[in-house]
């Protein structure tokens, strides 16, 4: 929780805004000094509000709050730069959600790896009534990522399974493959 910071300078001292007749009054100086100390964090936050609302510059304790605004999930165990990237790109990814490009972008942000994605979907048009429909009867997506470390295959697969399940449309079946760069997979 944000609060007062001892010794934080105020950008707009209240004493300087009074007429000169009040400047030599000890009570006024002490009272306004106390108000300045309480108001300094509020005024500095308001002065820097654009920086607080930008995921690239927001304080770390506000990053999770910003993530809620854009419906992004950030894991506190991730490095802060990865969390900032997730929040910054959330709106663009929401526009592409449910598409091949959106799934690839989500996997890149989550894992930092380039996915190999194949799908059954297709579109077509025909001037002939009753022509064959494109694609498969039940849509499917197959996602494969290659990890450098063979020990990282099982944890990466579990994370990727959750991500793909959340990203593909509900009626689309999916398969996830995580293979080590040397070819061994899970």
C-alpha cells in the first residue's frame, strides 16, 4: 500500500502560496509543513499519473492493478520486464484472440519461444451450390514448441497446456507438443 514517505519534498509548498503577513507565524509554518508532508505523495502521484498508468514505467506494486484493467494475467514469479510486456501488449492480443496470430503472440509472450502451429481451419467460396466445405469436420489446433533444456519439457508442457486451453475457442480441439531441441519430447 502506498503511503507517506518521510522527507518527501512537496512540489507545491503551501506556505509559499500565502500572503507575506502569515509567513513569520510559527503555528502557520508548522501546520502547513505538516499538511505538505501529508499531501506530497498525493501531489507527486497526480503529477506523474501518466507514468503510473503506463506499464513500461509504472511502479512494480501498481503493475498487477494495471493488469486487471486490461484483463491480463501476470504471474508474480516472472521477471518484472516480462510482466510489463504482458500488460503492455494485452489489448493488442485481445484483438487477435481466437486467431492463429493471437495464439502465436500469446505463446511468445508467455514462454519467449517461437511456436510451430498447424490448424484445420480454412475458408473458401464457390459459385456452385453444394460444393465441398473446406477444413475438417471438427476444428483442431496443434502447437509445438522446442525448448533448449530437456529437463524443462514437463513444466513447459503444463504451462503451455493451460495457455492453449484458455486461448483457443471452446469448440476447437488442440494438441500440445513440447520437444527438446535435440528431438526428445513430452
